[in-house]
C-alpha cells in the first residue's frame, strides 16, 4: 500500500444541540479570527507558557485586530485540578469577561480539557474554540466536547460536555513537539486504527519509518483519518451512551495507571498504550481476539515505544482503581476489547481473576 496521500479536510460534527467543523489544515492557526462569532466580545486565550513560546506568534497573527487577553495554566497532568480553573475564572472577571466573551484553547489535552471546562461553567457557558497543539489533542482530546479535571480518586471525574464552536487542527505544529509527546500521540492514533480503521492501522504498521520521520503527508493522513473517525462517532453518540464508548479502548486500564501513579510518571498516551496492551491480553484470554490479530496489535504498540518503566506498579492496586473509572456503573466494569483489527466490543461481567491476569501480563 502507499504510505500516504495528501489530503486536507474539514469534518462536520453533528450533535442534538450543535453542529460544528473540525478542520485539518496547515497554517489554520493564523486564520482563527475568521472563525469567531460575528459579535464576539473579549477573547481569552487559555494556554501554557511552553505552548505560547512555540505557537504564540501564529495565534497573535490570527487574532490581529481583536480584543484579546492571554491566560496561563500550569502545565502537567498533576495540575489538572479545579483550583487553576477557578483562578482563571476570577482573572476573566477582573479583565472584563462577559457572556459575549470567547475562550480560545491553545494547547495539548490538558489545556483543551481545562479550558473547555472553564468555558462550560463560566457564566453558565460561553463559546470555546479548540486549537490543539499536541498530536494526542489533535486526534482525540480537542474533539467531542468532553471537558473536565481530575480528582485524586480518578481521571476526569469532574467535568461536563461542552461542544466547541470549531476545532482547528494544524498538523504543522506537531514538528515542535518533544519526541516523547509525539510518541504519546501516536498511541491514540493506534487506538483509532484498532477500533475503527484497518487501513489506518496498516499505515502505522507498514510505514513506521515515515511516521517516525514525520513525513508531512503521512502526519496529515493519520491525523485526518483519526479526526474523521472521532467526528463520526461523536456525531452518532454525543454523550457516550452507546457507540462512543469504543473510544475508551485502552483508557479503562490506562486511567487506573495514571491515578495509581498520581499523574506523575506517564503521559496520557503512554498510559493508554499500557491500557491497550492489557485490553489485548484480556481479549485473548476471554476468546474475543485471535492470536494473530493480538500479536499484530501488540507488535505495533511495542514498535512505537517503549513506554516508561512500569516497575513497582502493583497489579492488585490497579484492579481496585478500575472501580473508580467513569465507565464503571453500579460496580460493573465495562471493558472495550478488540475482536479484530478495526472492530471492538464493549464487554462486562469478566471474572476478576482474568482481569488481574491481564494487568499482570501488561505490567510484565
């Protein structure tokens, strides 16, 4: 198969309350003004210092002629808590925010989640434009309206659904990412391939050197396909009552790992990589997945690693953490398990001993 084709696309997300575009286009950050509402009030750019250092000039160009302020969030998953959101809300009030104001979220998944949550709750809801700057945020976090912050007990346990006005994805910003951040995003791309796109999975399997070299057309292709998949799934199931649950492949185990290590050892994508490994082992031992497909999935995950050391992580503690996951209902844990490359199922009622075995295998 060819390793890439050059396509720049716009995808429509349709939900019961809102319809918006997810645009994949190099240089789109410098055109953000064209996506503001006609009577927008003051613009509040929510970002971090490191993101602003790399992308601030592009966004300033895009906002030329508008009234805007910059608000800074602390970086890191450990800071993804309620207190910084409250601080920014106070700062917005002090700087003249009102119901006509618009938040522009410029950053990775932590920024898109926190800025989106701020927009959802400030004056009971103001518009937000999502401009994701990490690969992980571009293919996953910025699209779909999920917003929130963490509790010590678990990830994203406080939040709301708040769909953006538009999602602007500039694949060109990926080139400024540290190698570890880029790899973390690739795990989310692998997830999309496993759950819904055998061709995307094949690209990651067969074109590894081009993916790692960040050949522009290859980066565009895997982002485009991931955005297409998520846009279609969110349009079909905004509130995660059915189909959208498949996007959690790798996340049930991954969120447990993040919480157990206090959000200090693993990037989100790395935790998802561990979670996908555990889900593959669970699918194998429960008979949902063939050995050949399981080996392919495991090999592709490994080929974009390694993830940081898992030494010292306790399997029983991770299993207990699963009960705090958002997808656990009335004590029943729901797992997203692959049944073939490009298709998964949501499965519950799996015996605890098999779950523990899968965790131990993934930790080994």
